[in-house]
C-alpha cells in the first residue's frame, strides 16, 4: 500500500496536536503555582487513600498503554488508506489524552490537599509518556506500509 500524497501534512498536524498536549502540561504547572499559595493543605486521613488510588491509576496507565494502543491499531486487510489514517490519528489522540491522565490526577491532588510534590511527580510522568509516544515519522511510515506492528 503506498502512502497518500497528503501523508506528510497529516503527520505534521498530529505532531502539532501532541505539542499542544505538552504545552498544556506547562500551563498546568503555571496554574498550580498560581493557586498553590491560596490553597491550605489539609491533613485528612482520606488524603493518603486518595493519593494511593491516584498513584495506582497512574501505574495502570503506564502498564496498559502499550496493549491498548496495540488493540486500537489492529489492522484489517480490508482497511483502505483513509481508514488506516483515521485509525492512526484517533489512536494517537487517545494515547495523548491517556498520557496526560497522571498530570490531571496530580492536579486533583493539589486541589484537594495542596500536595505540589505529588503533582510534579505525576506531571513528569505524563511528560515522559508523551515523549515516548510522540509521533515519529518512521513509525507512522512502517505501520502504514505493513512492515511492523505498533
């Protein structure tokens, strides 16, 4: 299967979307710094439980992301060019949202209990995940041409 003429344009658009997700992490950091001085840290026993649940969800995200992507990118011989491009774009967008989930959850920890350190750790995890799954042309090309599995 040959690559469509607008393949490069579609690829660049997807990269810009990913850069937008990375920029949103920077915006979360700014928001946390702006609101953290106004939030009084609370000392409740449920905060520890909430933190453990959030860290557990973040670990699940890391462990399940590759298998989820493999399932979403499963190829069918009857897929035409437009179906493959759409499938790949949707998978990359879902991946980006899931990669940001630890940062979202870290923001929740800050809003509930003012724990900035947890937020920065989870935001860093989101940044690493976004970097690992950042769209690379060679991966797109290989997947599209059936030379490798995701």
